[in-house]
């Protein structure tokens, strides 16, 4: 059985919306869910690596920046 995708997308209300295998795919959903939406690695709030509207740029401006930020915050 395959493992669940690691990147989790939550909307601004904290509702779990999606899981993706690639951080760039999760970043693409930020434009849809808007400010307050988060990307996490796993489900816990302590695993938040991106909060749309609280970062220097929006996820839609640069998926690469989202990926770099997420990996840095995970300790890669």
C-alpha cells in the first residue's frame, strides 16, 4: 500500500482540504484557498511550513519560493 502524500493543505478555517506529493502542487492550491490557508508537512499545526497572506510573497507568485521556504522550515 502506498504512503499518503506528505504535504497537507488546509483552508483559512482550518479545514483539511487536500494532500499532495509535491510542494509545488500544494502551493498552486493557495491561490484557490486564499489568505490564511496553510501548507503543512503532516497534519499537526506545528508542521505548518507556509501560511498564505503571512509570507513576503503569495504562493502564486513563485512556487519555487514556497518550496525553498517549506524545505528550509522542515530542516532540509
